[in-house]
C-alpha cells in the first residue's frame, strides 16, 4: 500500500510540474525538494546548523579537503572497516537469501512439511516410519504372535504391513477430512500440538482397526480358496509392486536434477567463451565432449584393476571388530599373475605364451575361480554396455555438430548419468560376489549402496512431489486442495515405498542379496533404455539437434509464425488479418492442435502481432531516423522516375543520331565483301594445292640429290714403270666430267624447285593477308550491324519504357503527394526524437552528477561518522579514566609501599643467609653419622654372613644324615622283599619241567588234529569217535592254556627275584657312615652357637649409630624447612614488590593515556567541526545536483511526451497513407477484375460461335466427341 501511495504521489507531482510548464503564470510556485537521506548519527542542533552557502572554500577547495580527509590513514582504516562490515552484511544477506531459497525449495518440493501448522504431523509420520523400520529387529521372524491371529506365515512381515497400511489409511482419512473447510481450520490451526497429535493417533488407530477387521472378517472366508486375498498376501503384494515401480521409475525424476546441472554447465561454458573465436570454441567443445564420454570407460578399467588387487579382508577391517565378521576373503589366488602361474605350471614345454594363456591360464586361474569368473563376466558385460552408450553419445555429438549447434549439455548429461548407472553396476557386483562366496557382501560396498539409494530416494521425492504438487495446483481448480493438505498425499506416497521395501526385506523365502540384485538389474535395464530414448529427445527439444517430431505447442508456434509471414506479404487490412487468424484457428481446431479453451497453449490465437518491447531514447531516435528515411521513399521514387524519364528521352535522341551515323557508315562499305572473300579463299585453296605438289616434287629431287654422291676427281693412273698413263687418265676424266654434269644438273633442278616453292609460298601468304583483310572488313561490317541492332533494340526498349513511366508517373506523383504530409510529420517527429535524446542525455548526465554528489555525500558522512566515533572513543576514554591528581596520589602511595617492601626483603635475605649456614652444619653432622652407621652396618653384615654360612653347613650335614638313614631303611626293605621272592621261587615248580609238559601236550594236540582230519577226509560216519576226538582236543587246549599261564607266572617270579637282588646290591653300595656324619653335625652346631654370640657386640654398635643418624636427619630436615619458609616469605615479598611496581607502571601509563586522551579529544572536536562543515557542503552540493536532476527529468519527461505525440501523429499519417494505398490498390484490382471478366465474356461468345459453326457442319462428330469427353470425365 505504501509503495502504491508513493507511486501515486509521484504521478501527481509530475502532473503538477507539467501543468506549471504549460501555465507560465503558475511557474512561481516552488517545487518540493527531495529530502537528503537521513544519516545514521544525527548531529546536534547547534553542531548541524551551518548556514547554507558558507563553506570552507569554493566547491573545488572543499572537495580537495574531503579527498585529503579520505586519504588519511585513519579514514582509510575506517573505510576498510566499513567495507568489511558491508561485505559481511552482504554475506549475511546472501546467506539469508540462500536460506530463504532453500526454504522455498523445500516448500516447493515438499509443500509445507516444515511449516509450524504441519510440523506435528511430520514428526509423527517420521516416528511411525522409524517404527516400521525397527520393528524388523523387535519382532522375530516367527509364526507365533501375541495378537491371537492364526495362520500367519511371517509375523515380522505381518506387523510391517499392518503398520504401513494403518499409516496409509490414516493419511487418507486426514486428507479427506481436511477437504472440509471447518475441519481444515481445525487440523491446520496455529499451535494446538496436542490436538493434532491426538487426531493423528486416532486416525492411525482407525486405520489399524480396519486392518484388524480385515483379519477377523475377510481372512477366514478366503484363506482356504483365495489365499492371495488375505490381508498379508494382498497388501504385501501391493507394497512390493509400489517398491519395484518406485525403483524402476526413479530415473524419470532424477533426470530433472541431472538436466538442471547440465543446463548450468552449458550456460557457464557459453558465458565463459562468448568472446572466444568460433574455431577455438568448437575445439573446446569437442575436447570436453570426448573427454566426458571416455571418462566412464576409464573409470571402469581402473575400478576393475583396483577391485581385483585391493579385495583383501584387511582392507575392510575399519568396518568390523574381527576377521571373522562374515566378509569374504581375497578371491584372487596366490598365483594370479601369468608369470607366477607359468613358473609353477607343469607340462608347458613346446607351447607359445599365447596358446598357454588361452588354453591353460584362463581355465586354471580365471574359470576355476568363481569370484574371478563373476568379475570377468560382469566387467565384459559392463564394457559392452559402455561401448554401446558411448557410440550413442558420439553419434549425438556428431548430429549436433552437423546441425551447427555443438554443446556441452549432452556430454555433461551423459557423465552425470553414467555415475548413477555405475553405482547400480557396483551394487550388482558387490551383491553378486557375496552370493557366489555364500557370505555377506563387503560392508563398505553395502554402505556405498545404502548411501546412494538414500540420495536417489531423496532426489526422486524432491522432483516427484514438486511436479506432483505443481500438476495438482495447475490442473485441479478445487479450493478443497491446499498447500497444507497436500502434505498428507506426500506422506501416503512415501509410506507406500518405505513399507514396501521393509516388507520385501522381511518377506518369507526372500534374501536381502536376491532382493538387491533383482532390483539393481531392473533399474539398470530401465536406466539404459531411458538414456537411449531421452538423450535424443531432450536434445531435439532444446534445439541442439534436428527435430524429428514436434509437440502441439511447437506446431502451434510454427503455424502462427507462418501466418505472420503470409500476413506481412498481403495487404495490411483488418479484413485480411481477421481472415488469416480465423483460417489458422479453424485449421488447428480441425487437426486437434488446440482445444479452443483452457491454458494459453490450448486456446485460440487472438492476434498475430508480436508484442513490442519498450524502446530506450537512443533506440527511439535510431528508429525515427530510419522511419524518416523510409518516409521519403515515395517522394524519392517520384523524383527518380522524373529524372529517369528525362534521361531516357535524352538517351533516345542521342541513340537516334548514333543510329543514323552508323547507317551512313554501313552504306559506305562494299556489299560484296563476302563474295570477294569466297573468291580469295578459292584462290587460296588452289595455291595450297600447288604448294603441296611443289613440295612433293622438291622432296623427290632433294632425296635424289641426297642419294647421289658428289663425284671425286680421280687420281692419276700409273704404268708399271711408274709413269702417268695418259689414256687411262683421259678416260677417267671424261667419266668424271660426265658425272659432275649430272650432279650439277640435279643441283640446279633442286634449286629451281626450291625457288618455285618459295614463290608459291609468297603468293599464298599474300593471299592469306588479303583474306584476313577481307575478314576484318566483314567483322567490322558485322560489328557495325550488331551495334546497329543493339541500338535499335535499346531504342525500342526506351520507346516502350517511356510510355510506361509516363503512365506510372501520375501514380507516383499521387503517392508522392500523399507522402508529403507523412514526411513532414516524420521530420517533426525526428526533431522531437532528437530533442528527446538530447534531453535524455542531459537527464542521464544530471543523474550521473547526482550519483557522484551522493557518493561524495556518503564519503563525507563516512568522514563525519569516523570523526564522531573517534570523538566518542576519546570521550569514553576520558570518562573511564581518572583525573590526574588522583592518579598522582596513587603513584606516591605505590612508591612508599615499594620502599617499605624493599626493607622487608633485605631483613628476610639476612635471615636466609643465617639459616643456610645452620643447614650446612647439620649437613656435616649427618655425613659423619652416616659414616659411623655404615661402619657398624658392615661389621654386623660380616657377623650375619658368618652365621648364614654356619647355618648352611649344619643344614647340609643334616640333609646327609637324613639321606643315609633313608637309604638304610630302603636297603632293609629291599632285603626282606628279595628273601620273600627267593622263597617263592624255591617253592614254585621247575620251569624246565613245565615247558616239557607243555611240549608233550602240544604234540598230543597235533596228533589228535591229524586223526580228526583223517576221519573227516575219509568220510567216516563214526560221529561218536569224531565227537570224542573234538572233546579230547578241547580238554588238551584247556590244559595247554593252564600250562602257559603257570610258565608265565614262574618266569615273572624269576624276573622279580632278579630285579630285587639288583636293587638290594645297588642300595648296599649307596650306604653311608652315619656315626661320622653325626659327629660332624655336632661340631658344626657348636660353631654356629659361637658365631651367634659373636654377633651381639656389632648389633649394639649398629643400633647406637642408627639412633645418631636419625637424630642428624631430623635436625637437617628442620633446617631445610626453616630455610624453605624463609625463601617462601622472600618470594611472597618479591611478588608483592613486582605487583606494586606493575601498579606504579600502570598508573604512570594511565596518566599518559589520560593526557593523550585530553589532547586527542580537543583535536577530535576540531576535526568534527571541520567534518560537519564538509558534510553540510556535501549536502548543499547534493541538493543542487538533485534539483538539477529533477529539472532535467521534468524537461525530459515533457519532451518524451511531446515526442510520443509527434510519433503518434506520424504513425497515424503513415496509416492514412497506407489506407489510401489500399484503396487505390483495391480500385486497381477491381478495374483489372472488370477487364478480365469482359475478356472472359468475349472468349465465351467466340467459343459459342465456333461451336455453332462446327455443329452446322458435322453434328454427329461433335456429339460423339462430347460423349467421349463425358465418359472420360
């Protein structure tokens, strides 16, 4: 309201200013000035009252003074401090904005979950959700329960489903109740926590009661035949479906955040590289695209290597207490590397490394190890998927490059998407390894999986509920759905997902590993399919690649743009615009592109004109300059047409005269040049033939000459006597002359042919020259004729153009006359625009000066604030500090106290010196007593040692005596044992006799066995004899056994007798002389008594020296204690002395500070007076600049209004001109249409006359033709 009121007051003020300008008689009224900004530290009335105009010096001088003040070190510190405070304030403000933005985001995403009206419901929902999670650990996975419900297969899962369904139903009840206006106010009233808690608990119990009703009513009726309709079966299945659908559809909501980050990266890249060369920019985009594309592949390779070589259990010990924590051991074998395996392998001779690697190493190391085999299969499948996705991404980049819209959006989108996808790949690997080993997966992997799942769930909830809330708000126009009760719908969705997850985890027959790997596989398949479709779709939507499909909104925009272009090419009439708009809307309605009503995208197109944005003053001037230039177009066209007509007429005259000259020149040329050329060419051909013949003839003669050798003069013949043979010589000479004549004649003929050939060539050359001259003349003649023709054509065109221009000149004159008012209006509007621009420049200049003055005023305020703060600090120091006389009095007291303490310290130091001497004397006494004590102690120790020695000797002899007596007793016992055993041996049967009897029995037994075998072999039927033989054998066997036992007993007695004898003999050897030992023992006991009697004297001496030593130690301890007390007293006095000295120094410092503060206070008062003067000068300067700016603003606003009116006049004049054009064009079109219709009437009458004439001549043929055309038609 205040803002609106201020705007209304501003408008009224401008209207008053405008009225004052239009009414000079009211100009005398003073305009209200703007108040100078209120300062933080207002000056007192007496300090602030400085008469206006009275300054330190002129304006430049006070500004110099202000700069000097600002340049001082104190002011610099103050400015830095102020800037730091401003910076901190900006940081605080930015933090508040970010916090507010965060709140807005939370409210936008979660509606009002953190609002005070909704907070109790949120807290209770979190408690219920936590209860669902921890119930897994509270209730065991058993069929027994405390609810009395029978036939529950899994009580743990049953409790989770019941709590979840109760929570869902409770939120449904709350949402339904909140649609009532009265209940809505009750549910979302401010405060009332207990009411909200009670209501929430009530609806939860109500929902839980419905669950109980289902157990007791529906379950018993469907358990037998329709078990899946039981409470646990039906709702467990529904929650499981919600959980799987949530995970599968996760990417459709996470992509919003991925797309947002990608857009941010694209915008940042474009801003950073907006001034970069295009080729360099393309290189950067290419590098970034290919780098981002291959990063996931590189991560995959590095991860596999790290996973294989860093999988030891010790690596995970930070998550466990002992190695037996269920984590799987290192799965790589000891001989994992090929080199190590090869060193231990056998039967590898004669095979290459390649063959061994494939046929032995892989099967024995990788395929034989379940963990390595799973990692290999997983890594290969993931590698294939990455290659597929990378090829897809590279093809998209090439498509964007081909579309001339390369970008980093798609590569960033791919990189972020690949991180989410790889986390799911890792979940599959981590869980799968645990399943293969039969143990739990690694805890670190589980933590990573859990954290990423929670993050993905939060991101999904953010984007899901934001879109869900917006969609409901925009599509559902119901007042019963508010930003508060939408929270219950959010709770419903989250509870469904949360309960479904825990229901599956605790489900019967399901393991966490199987659930995790199944979910991850589903999500990976959805992710890959989604990226394959969405990556291209989003690039098409954002215009980065060529579109294959268009949305209805895009189709509507394209059709609207096409309609605008058609409208621009037609007459600018209201009827045409309405016709195009109606046709466009009708077409889009027929094709269901729009619906006619609803949102802006679905409604009809009302106007085709695009909205114009408001122009600046500079843009208005540029626009008006262009329009003023365009307004003169018709006048320029008319003037150019007049000038063109004049030039064409002059050119026509000059061309006529030139045409006559050329005709005369053409008449002067012979007309038979072509015939002369023909004759000359014939003559040329004849000469050419002659030349060829002569050349052949010449070549023949020349060849003959070449073949003929020149004759040589013969040598003179000789006779046998050596004389010249004249006869023979004459014969030879005649023959030589003959040959010479023949050769000479042949040479002459060749020369003759050569001359004739040369002459013919000369004649031919002359003839060629003559032909060339004739050709030149003919070409010249043809050129003149062509020029004549072109001139004639040009004259013809000019003669045709002149009437057309003359005919159009009247129309151009009419247009020029129409354009004159528009030009005048444009000139006036242009002057107004120039004037407005100048006023705008003056206004902006005044604004700049006002801003500078405001900055100076701010600086002056800073100087004043700093000086006032300095004055307050000085005054505060004065107020806090004491007066000088009081401080001087305290300094004198401190000096007296220090002197007194010095005297006391001297006395204590003298006492300490005396006590140190006493301590030294006591120390000497103690040392002498220690020497006496040590001497007595040594004597006593010697006596004790002698006694110990005698005691040892007595003990040793006593031990010998006891041993001798023991041996004697043992010998006596051994002798008695031996005698008894010897008596038994004598009484026992003779061993040899027993052995003989045994041998007889054995022989007899052998004979009986032989007889029995013979009887059995002979097949005797005398059973009694056989039985008697068997009975006799059994009796003999018993006798043999008895004899053997008797022999054994006799042998044992003999052995015992032998052992007893040996033991007795050994003891006899060990017997001692007991009497000698007893005599020795008595002697040693007497020596021990003598040694004990000799110890009594050293003991008395030892006791006496020990008493003296204790007395000396007590005396020394007392002396030390006295010395310590004296030293402690000295230390206390010294500390007291230091304290008083510090007090005195502080008092002196306080006195200096007081003196300096008094001086500083006086100086600061002077500075404050100067600062007040500067501040008032700055205020006056700011007021002047503000007044100047207001005046310039008024002038600019009035000039702007005048320019707008002039521009409106120009626009109306232009529209009037266009209306005249439209009217004229319409009349022309109407006249042309009339002429066309007349021509068509004439054509129709002519066609009828021809038809009637043909009808009279051949009616049958006409009828057949008509019938044929009708059939064909």
